[in-house]
C-alpha cells in the first residue's frame, strides 16, 4: 500500500440513521466550513435537502449541501445515479440565489446516467414500493445487469462524455423500447433534445478521473462525505423490497469516492427524535402501525396529502392529540411537525424513537457521534393523554426479548417494541441555544438514550432554522 504522509488530508462521513428525511443538510451545512470538499456518495434525485443561501431557500436533490459556501469544491460520487436535466434545474436555482457551481462541481465519470426510459419503467412497475418515481431502482438494476441480449442498458457518464453519439444511440433505443413496452405517449425526440441540452451544459463537470478525490486527499484536502437516504433504506441492511437501491453507510462512502478507507477520520449519524418514514415498508414503532401505513400510502401517498390534512384536521389538533387512537395521534404529530415529503407533499409516517434500530445503525457503521433533530417536537407527548414520552428501548418477539433487528419483513412485522416511559415536558424550546437551559426531562431522555446506544450525542436540533441547534458539549456526561 502507498505510504500515507502526515501532510495528507482525511475524510469524515455524515449519514442518515433511520428512514430518511432526518435533516442531515443543516448539520452538513454547518460542518462544511471545516472542509475543502463536500461529496455526495449515493442515490440521486430521490434525495432532498433545503439549504438557505443569500435569503433564498434552495431545494436541492443532487448538488451536495456545501453549495452555499462558495469556496467549497463539490463532488458527486461513482455510485450515484444522475439525472442531468434535473441537475440543470438545480443549477438554475443555485444561480438565482447568486451562487455558481462553475469550476467547483465535479461528477465522477463512473456515475450512471438516469435515462428517460428508467423513469418510465420506475413509474410503471415500482408503485408497490412507493418509490420517489425518479428511476433510481431501474438505473441501479441496469447498472448491475449491463445488457439485455445485445442491448446495452447502463450508460455511465464517462461514455456520455467520451463517446457521446454512441451513448445517445443507446439512450434512444432504450427509450423507444420503454415507450412501446409501457405504452406511454411521449415525444422521444423532445426528450432526447432536452437531455442533449442538459449534457452540453454540464459536460465540463464530468471528470475524467474516477479517483479524483484520492488525489485530492493526498494533497492534504479535507473531505466531508455526505450520505443520501438512510440506513433504514439501505440496499443491503434495509428490509427488501421497501428500500432504496444504493448502500447508504460509511463503507459505501469510501467505495463511491475512491478514497482508501484508512483515510477515514470520523463518522457521524443524524437521527430524528420523532422518526418518520415515507413510502411503504415495516416501521416497528409507527403511530397507528399498519393502519397508518395504509392511510398514508392511499393513492400512492397523494390522497391524504398536506393540503387535505391541514384542511380537515388543522383546526382540531388538540382533540387528535388527546385521542386514544394512535393513528389520530400520528396525524396530529404530522401536522404539528409539518412532516410531508418536501417535493411530493406525501404524508410522512411518524413513530416513536426506536433505540434498537438506532443502535444497530450506529454499531454497523462504527459511528463516533450522532446529531438529533426535532428535539423541540418531543414536547408533543405532553399534549397526549398519557403525558409521558414513550421510547422503544428494545424489541420482543413471541413475548421474549431479542437483541437483534430481524432481517426478514415478516419477522420484523411481528416484533413488538418494548416501551420505556419518561416524564414529558411542555416547554417551547425552539429559542434555547445553551444545553443547560433544556428542560430536565429532555436531558434525562438524552442521557438515558446516550447510555443505551453507547454513542455520544453531539447536538440536538430545536427548530428548522440552521441556528436552532443546541450543542451538548459534555452536558450529558
Ligand atoms: P427510491 O429511492 O425512489 O427507489 O424509493 C425507494 C424507497 O425509499 C421509497 O420508500 C422512498 O420513499 C424512499 N426514499 C428514497 N429517497 C428518500 C429520501 O431522501 N428520504 C426519505 N425516503 C426516501
């Protein structure tokens, strides 16, 4: 192995620990000042994060979170899948906010192109999973499958950049076949033209070297590796088929960026104090269990969307909070916490904090610390009849405790959470910045959680704005 030198840089990782939407972006935004590069290592436009820049709210999907720091270099890794048309729309947004990605957005040539045919096939065949409809699974599947008969399925950006006409020939053929197979009425020429324009605009971002970041780290660069989706949706460790199609954890970060693993310094996770899930899939601690999943996924998540719920239930939240029906409590939590898909408006399914799942994610990824978001929303329990904060501190199967997270969907669906109750608090803590001013009840929850997960809790978010964070600085020790 090449010798490391003391002037070499290092790489840190930030990943989501539950089922996505943990709010990683705001921490990455803060951490970004300490790094030279911010690199996205998995997924594609199925991810979403909001970044504030020059008074503009940017809804980003593929561009890494550090974009609002003009001096940071940005990277999209080899195991990502890229929609170039959507990428251009994001670049437009960034430019509207007075920022630029010129000479600082770099994309691995090994990333795969999300072809228009992939999106058509995702929409036509993957409804049962409740995917984001971005062609993610089909693109990754075709990347693995490579060919069908004599037809090439996957197009990587290297081919698009170096053998453009050949690549467009492949894309055209795949699109014509998808059009016929799924009987969709689309204008093939218009779609190809749109893609060609997008490619022309971003082609200079496609780097020739798949190991660009390895070279950068040898030059002393400090790199932050940013995950998308989360461990609960991991291609390997999530519960198939209700997962995404990429690996989401720390090992995947190094695989995707060609950084040798011994350059790893720290790895952090982000978790929500009241976790949520969108799409189908098992969720042991969901308010309302399977009924909530079915309700939220009615008409693919479109029926009971944000607009519907706010109009129907917005005026009687207190009543819902006091209901004996956990499905109704969940609706109140969703409205109160504005828990709807950022781009789709789909209702997110809320649950109580699940420490068995969280510890699993922390242990498998060897994390050095975690950030919690939505600490302020922990006060919702004071609005419920039980007036106790409930947390799942273990799992039981057939009445007996188990010390693992089942790998099978059926087995996991039979797991019962073991609940521990903590004293509730009703304070609004959204203005708190000093950990000593947090309610003692929340500190007790955090202290006990830290002991149980055996991992340092670094900070807690107390509101959606970037500055609404309380650093714990040893308060729990
Ligand atoms: P896909 O990644 O679009 O194939 O969707 C697969 C599953 O992952 C679905 O349940 C999606 O709702 C979920 N998913 C994908 N990306 C995200 C995300 O960024 N946040 C939350 N859920 C996601």
